C-alpha cells in the first residue's frame, strides 16, 4: 500500500487538517482587512483614498494581527511539508491524528492568545513546535 | 487510478501552474533587487557600502514591491498545498484547469496592479481568494 | 514505477533535504528568540513586561535575523514545492541529489553569512536561485 493514498487514514487526516490550517491562514487576511477598515489604517495611499482615510497609517492593533499572520507563515508552511513527509515514515493512524490535531489546536489557540495580548501565548506555541520537531525528527531518522 | 499520477490531466496541470506561480514568486525577488539598485535603497549596511549608497534607506517603491511579495507568500503557499489536496477530491480535469488558470491569472494581475498602484487591485485579488476558498471547501467536505 | 515512491532514491533524498531545510527554518525562530532575549528587544508589550524589558524595542541585530528568516520563507517554500514537482520530471538520482544538496548548502551558508554581515552573501545566494530556476525550467518544459 502506498502511504500517500486515500486508503491510508493518516493521509486523509492530513488532508483534512492541512485544509483546516489553510482556512486559518486565509482568515488572517480577513482579520487584517477588518482591522484596517475599522482603524482606518491602510498601507497603500490608493487604499486610504478609496476607503475614506486621509493617508497611510500604522496602527498597533493592525501590526499585532500582521505579526500573528507572519507567525503562521513561519510555522504552518513548515507543517504542510513536514506532515506530508511524516506520512512516509509510516506512523500509526492514531499517532498521526494526535499530532495533526494537537498542531491545529495549538495554532488556532496561539492566534487567539496573540490577538488578545495574553501572556499565555508561548505555552500554546510550544505545543505546535513540539509537533513539528517530532515529525522532522522521524523524517530525518527515516531518510538519513 | 491514483489521483496524484501523471495519467491524471488535472495533476499535470497542477504541476504546470504551481511551477508558473513559483516563477512568479521568484520574479518578486528580482524586482525587489532592481528597485533597491535603482533607488539605492538597501536594507543592510554591507549592501549599501558595496553598491555605492551612503547608508541603509527605506524607499516607498521598494516597500510597495515588498508588500506585493509578502502578499504572494500569504496566498500562493496556500494555493500550493490546496491545489495538491484538491486533486484528491477527484475534480473533473476541466474544473481543475479552470481554477488553476484563474488563480494564476489573478495573482499575476494582482501584482501588476499592486506595483502600478491601481485601485482595481481588490477586484482581481478576490478571484484568487474565491479559487482557494472553493478548493478548501471541497477538501474539507471530502475529508471531514 | 511511481516517481513519488520510496523505491525512487531521488524521492527519499527529497524527503531528507526538505526535512533538513525545515529544521533550518525552525532554527530561525530559535535564533530570533535568543536575540530578542539577549537584546531585550521584544515586539509585544506583554512579552517585554514578562521578560523584564521596559517597553517594546526595535534592535538592528534582531531585524537582521528577521530579514534572514523572511528570506527563507521567500525561497525555501518555493524549493519545497519545486523539489516535489521536479521529481515528476524523472531526473537521475545523482542529478536530484546534487541539486538538493547544493540548495541546502546554499541556504545554510546564506544565513550564516547574513547574520555575520558578510558581503559574500550574494555569491552564496545565487547558488540556491540557480537550483530553483533549473528545477522550475524542467517542470515547465515537461508539463507545458
């Protein structure tokens, strides 16, 4: 049986959670747009003009959302490739599901804590990092 | 038949358009370099020194290209994974090709409008977003 | 034989080097954290407060590490997808290994030179760009 196959439950779980994380990344664009509108803080003069602001403006809340978005790019792109390669190490479906769920939960929680300015953020962040480190460790040991 | 197979025309279309979008992302690095050179606006002191500028400098046009590049990273990385997973939902080759083409056209048009400062930018942006939303909707429904 | 198969040595090489590059990207997060701590330069007020800094602060060395991290996102995400698609062009295992190794070496060297402020940085950067351009050229020619 091929490991990248719809017969492998770990593979279909990967497809699902990778998709959920894509929604999560896309949501950051929507949230940024919402904050830019309500704060009238635009990055481009043509946007400011069209949307009734006098000039471009940097807003602390918009920057916070953008940092959370950037953190997604730094981490979730890594998960997408690691999750796919991790399947090639033939993990048990239960292990794979646990990791994909923990990672997805960690990223969603992280963003909520980031936007709300909670100091608990690093504790949730580390869960996602552990998932990625575990997967990459298995990949490198397998394909050494 | 495996869906990730060279026998599947949707798969080879994905490979082609994912490659075209990679060229498009790489082109942003070249355009940034071009603007940094012509504007003498460098981010690192060692670059400024080597290339005949007095000091590092922030330039509005360079920042605009960098925002367009950043927007690519926020969106095209999502397309790469969604396009691959979307193939697993067994779309008709015609539907897949339409989406891959619309997405690629949207991203190229978006960057041209961004760099030229056009206020038509959001209208072209939304086409790409719709493609990604459609694909992720199909993926999540299939692998729920 | 499928090209995305553990029987294909180019495929297992891809898995290994893509994993190594994931470690490299994750290391940037650790290095950024280290610099933020030692320089007491945090991006969020809640981090500054918790870690004994008076206020948020921008530090030149932290910004340098962040630019190197950003450059990884702009380039290594492109490698991940191009490497995977390049396998579909049926390269000889020796060619594939050479490219994956050269790319990985280029990226690690680039970051070391970036953080140390060396003006040799562009010479090492170009090696990685050539690898990506070669792969995308093969992909586009194959799936035209």
